[in-house]
C-alpha cells in the first residue's frame, strides 16, 4: 500500500477537495493500483536523460539560440482591448455589479 | 437529399450550385438530429440561432454571386471543451452547467469565418478525461454502429455525430488518443495534428503539454480541408507554432510508390484483437501493393507510455483545474460560511469521480517528496520515447499501427476499473507525449459489423505525408 486514506486526505486538502469517507476509500484503492502500474517506469535507467521540455522548441527559429528562438511567441508591447468588464462578470455566481462577492475570507 | 455520408465538398457544391441553400441544409441536419439523437446522445446543446444566422449570410453570398469560402454552408459540430461565444460551454462537466463562454475558441472562429454553420455542442467525457464518453456529467453517448457499445472517448459525441450523419464534420480534442480512438470505434476519420499546429486559444485546458484540437470527417480529403482552415499561428496562443501551412488537399490521392512505411513490432503484440489485426494487416498489404516499402521497426519503450502519460497528464490537470473555485464563474456551492469551505464544497459537488481521481493523482505526483520520483521521472521517460520516434523517422516516412487494441467495447464494461480503461489508449497515447501528428482511418469491420481503424503517425509538421498515405489506405479499403 503506497497510499493510505490519510494520504488521500492530505492530497485532497492540497487540491481543495473534501471527499466523503467512501470516496476516500475508493480513491486510495484506485490510486494504489494506478501507482503500482506506474512503478514500471523504474525499470528504465534515466539518470543521463534530460527531462522533456517542449515539443515546439525544436521548430522555433532554428537559426537563433537561447530564448531568442521563442521570439515569435512574444507580441508587441501594445495595449489592445481586453475582455469587457460586463462580459467578464456575466458568469459570476455572486456579484455586487462591480466585484465578485465571496464568503468571509478571514476565518475565526 | 442524402445527408448521411455527405462530405464537405458535396455540401459546399450543393450550396454553391443552388441545389439547396445553406438554410435548408442546416434544417435537414437539425431534422436528422431530432430523429436520431435521442438514441445516440451526441449533442449537449444546439445553437440554432447562430447556425441560421450564418446560413442566411451564406445564402446571401450565393444570391449575390459572391465568392464562397472553403466551408460555405457546411454544417459542423463542436466538442463542448471548445468555447463558443454566448453559447453554453460545459466541457461535459456539471461544474460548468450554465457557463456561457465570453469569447470564441480560435479554431471555432476560423471554421465560422470559412463559412461553416455551427449546429451545436457535442458531448464528451468530463474535461476530456475518459476513453468511453461514460464520464460525461450529463449522459453517455451510444455508438451508432451498435447502441449497446461506447463510441470511444473523450470526443465520443464528435465521432458519433459524424458517423450518424448528424454533422458533416466536427472538432474534437486529443490529449491521449481522444480523437483517434473514438474515430476508430465509430468508423470515421480522426486527425490529431502536430503539437502547436492548431491554436488552443479557447480550449478548456486539460493537460497543456498534451492538448491538441483536430477534426472528425467522413473522408481523408475532408480532414485535409478542415486542417487547412484551422491550422497556423495565432497571436492569442503563444504555443501555436510559426510554421507555414501547406496545401494539404493537394497531398490527397498523390501516389505513394516508393514511400517507406514503418510497422512497429510492439503494436502487434499479445492482446491485439484478431479481427483488428487482420484488418490492419490487410491495409499493410494494400500499401505494399500500391508500391510502398514496408519496414519492420521497433519502438521498445512503447509499454512505458501509459504510465508516463498518467503522471504528466494528471499533474498538468491538477494545476489547470485549480481555476474552478466557484469565485468568478462556474458552480458555487450554496451556504458556505467561509471562502475555504466554498472552494472545497464547490469542487466536491461540481466534479465527477474520474476528474477527482486525476486531480488527486496529479497533486500526489507533484507533492513534496514525490516530484522527482514521479513527475521528473515521467518527463525523462518522455524524452526516451521522443528519441525512439526520431530514430524510427530517420528510416521511414510514416508509421502504421492499429488505432486501438480492440473494437468498441460495451457500455459499463470497463467503468469499475480505471486502469483497464486507461489501457485502451495504449496505441494512441505516445503520439501525444511526443507531439507528432496521427490520423485514424477506417480499414474494415468485424464480423459483428463494428468499425476498425488503422493509425498513421508522421513526423512533426508533416501532416501532408499522413494525408497522402491515409488516402491510399482509404482508397484500398473502400
């Protein structure tokens, strides 16, 4: 058993999930079976292998070097119209018309 | 008018030659959706107002004798992970039940600019996490070839709607096989372009280093037309590559004589269904007959792709899905006394079981003390996988494999065992990890009438070769 129900509770807490008792049991069981399978990766010696970075880096401006290669990803420093306030608020669960409203932030 | 297997070319021609109107065509498709979709469940929402507005715009162009764009009047459907302005966009999740997208996904906007008529939004696994469409927060999709079977996933609605003639073409997304696997299960063409080929602006993110947008169509030529419309640099997505978009349609039907096609041993090992094997071997024979050189190759790390994927994808998902906190949009649990309680309860009540499972696995893999053992290890293995493909592509022009180990399985057959479900993607998932393009083409049926797909994998940004070889496979299979 790699993952106990306590571990699930700890990780759920990090992920802002609560989970019911039965969910915690089920998740511990599932995570263990998936992680056992993932252990297969330890068969491979990767001590001299660089971690994968990004697919497109191979194709980004081959002539230049370093971060220059990604120059195409930068846009001009120019102000453009953004999402209008009204559009940004249209899906708000709770709002006073200007801001998003949330329950009390400071506990106790 | 027979719309069941209508291609993009036919639809556009009929509109252009005034054999029908874009409006009448859209009406026919809505009628078919009304008649068929209660059995299949492909659509989550219909966008009639937007569709008919576009259709009448096209009809005015025809009446004026104006030049018509590439997809003029072509009825299409959109996977619900792609944002459509002012139309409910749920990603198949209850947490986004009433979410109206504030802007359009670039791929959707490009289709519409090219004259496509957007019929509606298509069902999928919640946040594109699944291989059977059974993880939809709304309802499952049934395979049009056998309603007791799954259409595949996560783009199940996108595949099933084309297969059932409820759209001429659709868009889906592929993170671990979610375009190619359902295309194989439903007997249609499904293309995952190279990473960076198509802008992801407006795609609800699952795993950002793996997510791709691509088309479902009846034919290889239609897939080439669709990619030509949606591909190319987008200033709104910094990961979209600045690589020229060639004429993909010109590659369709070009002779394949002298091309080298790699066939990897590892994809024909134990566990491959005998009817799938026979159909795929028939495609290999067809290509040989057309003058291709078939080269046996080896991709020894293939079996490590699924474990690698379930670390990388879940780690990225745990981060991407942190934004669903009930503050600015999406579901908010009622009556929480504190902010923290609101976050937790909103996510607890809004997410389904598979999404929670993946968030937990990803959070675990990234958490203190485990990062090196899991995430970093997986990223190193990913480099090994990429190297093996580089070696292979030094020898061959394209690689041919089965798309899936089996034909479509029964609804409910694999829902109790997540690992067994994950293993369904064993032949598709590596291309996502390596960023190369892949296409699934129908290559036959089982005795029971279930479609079988053959997959072609190509070099980065070499979709042209895929279209060329895929059209030869398609020609021989039809």
